[in-house]
C-alpha cells in the first residue's frame, strides 16, 4: 500500500483553505461548550470559549476538552487538502498555575507544527482575557479515508453554559464511588457528534476530566489539575451503549495526586480513550 506523500496532503493554497475551513458551521459540542472560531490565517487560527456566566470559582479542566480538540483539529484541517479526513489520536494539556477560572471567556490559538505522511502534529495556547496562561495544548491527528465537509445542525446556536457542572451539561451520573475509584456514565446524544457521525473527541475528555476530579477530591481533598494526557483508541458511537469513565487514583502524596481514567462503551477492555492526570493538592 502506497503511503501518502506530504505534498499530497498539504493544502496547495493555505490562505484559501484556511478561509474555507473558517466558514465551517459549528458542531453541537462547540455550541454547547460556548466555542467559536474568531480568526484564521495560513498557519494559525484563533478561537474563543465562553465559560459559565456568573461563576467566579475554579472550573474542572474537562471544560477544556472540546476546546483543545477544536483548536488543534481546526488548525490541522486548515493546513490540509479537503479530500482527506483526520481523526484525533492524542491530546496533551499542561495547565497554568492558576487553573481554569469561570465567569468569563478564554482565548485560544492553534497552529500546525509538522505535517507527516500519516499524521499531523498541532499545538495551541489557551489564555484568559488578560493574556495569562490557562493551558498549553498539543494534538496528534492521523490521516484517515474520506473528507470533512461542513455540517449544519438545525437549531444550532452558540450558548453560554448555564451551569458550571460538567455532569449537568453531559448528563453524567455516578455509578460507583469508593475511596480511590469512581465511575460516571452518560448517554450519548446527537448533538455530541463530529462530522463523521461518531462522538466528538472533546466529549470523552470532558467526561474523563470530571471523573478524575471527583475521584481525586474523594481520595485527597481539593486538587488542581496540572496536566492531562489523552490517548484515543477507537471511536465511540452515538446512540449506542452509554459512555462510561472509570477513574482510579493511583497515588496520593503529600502534595501531588496521580490518577488514571478509562473511557469506554460496554467493555472496559476495549477503551475509547485512556487518560492520565497529575494534580496538585490545594487543601489546607
């Protein structure tokens, strides 16, 4: 089987391709999480996310899952020809020292770092309105058959999330809670789909972030997430079995907590995604 050559997948006219991708309508996850593209260029895109209004505390970093996937994925789409597809292989988030604060918006920029023959690497920066770091992100995307076309969702409208709870937005419910382990499950819905009709990559990250935070809070008290490392293994399907996240705290130290999560449908042995997290204890 012949491998794809870089010139065959890189857009011949990056300026025109970036403008084309910038005109794509939002998907349901972007609308529900308050995400919109606000600028573009041949090598960089700009995005904003509106966070829950009136909430001044620290938010679970799972809120950044759809944004991280969007800002890196849109940057990759903007750099490639239109007749190939991409799928998220991994996402990495390093969180700033202040964490994620609600009550306002965050701004993100993304750019392609490398176009390979089978995958593309992109990086991004998320900051608050004052320019302070919220997170550094990177994403690796594999090349897949097919193409990405604009998808119009009827009734699609960008909203500011009304609740600061990811569980409320996702419809996630606790299935089990123990000293070092929690399990949350949620029904997948049509608004959670990506252009391929499978679950948007940001949704498993959001669910995992919520489950990890809950598990760490039970085991160690209040924590602040320092980093998330996400590996995607297989697609999750809309309307199939519930999406579940098993979060396990593997170590509670004097200052640092380490935890892992497996996100899956039906069979824990066939994960949709696995996520590792490092957290800082912030309690007295």
